[in-house]
C-alpha cells in the first residue's frame, strides 16, 4: 500500500477528531510542524526508523519532541501509534493530507510557495491575489525556503505544481525537455470504487479509535499477544495471567 493511501486514512481520522474537539486548525498546524521536523532531519529519521532501536527509546524521543513542539494529546498519540506500527515515514504525507482536508472544509485552498531565499511579504501578497484570480478561490499562502532551488518560485496548490524555479529549468534543459507519455488510464467500475471507499472509511474509523485510546492500548501491548498485523491495524488479544 502506498504512503499516500495510508496517509489518507489517518488524515480522515484526524479530521474527524479535530472537528469533534473543535481544534482542527491547531491540530493541522501541530501535525505540519512535527512532519517538517521529521522530514528535515536525516539523523532523526535514521533513529526513529531503525527497527533495532528499542520501542521505549523511540517513544522517549517522540515524547521529547512532542513536549518541545507543544503538541496536544491527539497529535502526540498519533506519533506514538505511527511509531508502534513502523509508519512514521507517512507522517509528512499525513500532515499534507490533513491540510488539504482541513482547507477544503474551511473553503480555502493552500498554496505552498517555496523560494530560494526569504522574500518580502509584498511579494507573497501579490502572488496570493494573482492565484485567487486564476483559481477563483480563497488562497492561503504557506511560505517555505529551500536554497537548493537556486532562484525562482516553486508553487504547489493541492495536487498541482507550478515549478518556476531555476533548478527546475536547468534540469529540464539537461533532460532535453523530454516528457514521457503516460500510459492510458483505464477507469474502474463504480461498484469497485464504492467498495474501496467503504473499506477506506471503515479503516479510518478504526484508526480514529486507536488514536483516541493509544495510551491504554500501549499498556496492553506490553503484556498482550499480537495475533495479526495488516493494513496498519494491529490486533492484540489477551493478558497472560
């Protein structure tokens, strides 16, 4: 299963939790912050993604990160659940998917604008106005800085990317502006789509319950028996007397 597919299920569960608790915007921001920390540190990933590192040690690191970032209970439980299931690599994908869902619910579209260096606020304001004219929707600009772009602007709106960076232009020139043709896409039947959607919704509900009860589940896992693991859902039964 792809990281995007797993992320979509977790994001849906988090969307419902954030909506129910009335803190969706804050929860999205927390997931975004911790996702950026994870994605931005190779050293951190090498420790958290290493199966030889004891779970207790990884959880202690995550607890420290959660405290430093001021994460709430739901975001912290999500981190613990992902670590327990060796799914931390999906964290940045979950953060992006949750942003999209939260923005859609709020009726806005997020434009992730990345530049080689920090630019004045006036530039981002003009860009926001132009994007709103082109899309006909309210735009929220998420500013990023990436020196490797060399120059220009890289903009991502949902699944669409406008890459006007100097780096992209140089790579395109090097590749001879070659654009491989995509193979034709064969539409799936409506019945199969409905079945997959139903299954995805059911799994999102399971993930939601696991996030809510993560602390209690962690105690059971220490003494219980893992009978099966699949689709990121672990089934743990029994306490040995």
